[in-house]
C-alpha cells in the first residue's frame, strides 16, 4: 500500500537558494521533455527518455537520476490526463532520510543535513517504510518534501458488524449508532470566509489577490481538518468495537430506506 508522507523542510539561508535553483532546473527540464513528447507523440517512458536524456543532462545541468525522474513525471502526467479524459471528467529530487535531517540532490551537488519537521508517527513511517520517489515542493514560501512510503497491507479480518455512515451537509456524518457530526460551525466559517473573499475581490489589487489565495488555502485546510477529525473519531469507534465501516451507497431513496451500504476503508 502506497502512502505519501509530507514533511516540512527547514533549510538554512545558505541551503534555500540551492533548493530553489534545483526546483527551477527540474521544472524546466520537465517542460522541455513534455514539449518533445507532445511534438513527437512519445507516450512511453523508454522512448521519451531515449529522445531527451542527453539534452536534459547537457542543457539543464542535471545528473542521471533527476533526468530519469523528470521523464517519468512527464509520462505519468500524460497518462493521468488521458485517464481523466476517458473518464469524462515536477522535477523530483532524490532524497535520503536520517533521524531529523534529509539528504537531497541539488544542482550544486548532494546537500546533506537539511533539517525537517514532522510528527513522531510520520518519522517512524519514514524510517521503516520509505521507498520510491520524493517530490520537492515550494508552497507559500515554505519548503516541503513529499515522500512515498510502501506500507504492508493490513491483515484482513471479518468484522463483528458494521457502522453505517451517511454523509450530508447539515450533518457532515451520521452513523447508524445515532451519532451526528454537525456541520453548522463549518458552514458558519465558510460563510464568514466568503464575505472576506468578496471584500478582497472588490479591491482588485495585487496584494488583495495574494491574500485571497492564502485565505482560500486556509479555508481548504480547515475543512480538511474538520473532516479528518470526524473520520478519526468514527474509525476509533469501529476499532474499539471490532466493526467495519460502511458508507451509504447513494443509489436512490429506496436503497437508503433499505439500508444498503457498501464497505469502505475510510470515509474521506
């Protein structure tokens, strides 16, 4: 089972410029590879890598491993786009983790001893299960590393029963045990944020636009946290009582009345 762990990097003033230069170089390399893939209709990883490998190393100053990762990012992006269209609906540095520091490849060479912050559980997961790629991300002036971990599949057991979960707007989640997780506070928070966004939009200044983007991200994080707390509470009850979790199958009023549920590992 793949799990992505996000840790916050704490680079020194001397380390930050190298990270920024690395991110720019890898993004430019991925953009170039994407243009070649589109122009020459190259969809497979080996074909695209053969076409652009030498150019990426010579032009963008990348070593072999980030070149290979940039090519894979481009191929994966096109594959995801194709899948989304059918359904109707960058540059990754390599990294090595230590206790509380990480070693990252940069255009100035491998940078060792970059500090990062995470929870004890995240650190334990990284030390035991980190495997695969890591993505360097700069967001809001802060640095993050997205590390892929390969966690063993949990043991499958037959639950003693099920907790049915019905999702909604007024009540974010209602369980078959009769517990209601109301969404009034979240609704009030969203209405307040909507008024603040309207005020910022009316100003039509560059500063207001930046503040609007920050406020939007803050609202999204708050809603995610509320959903996470509710999910954890329901999962905790299920674990304590030895039951599984079933999310309502929205197949119509009849199926709801009959209590038709489908098993689900996690609600959000």
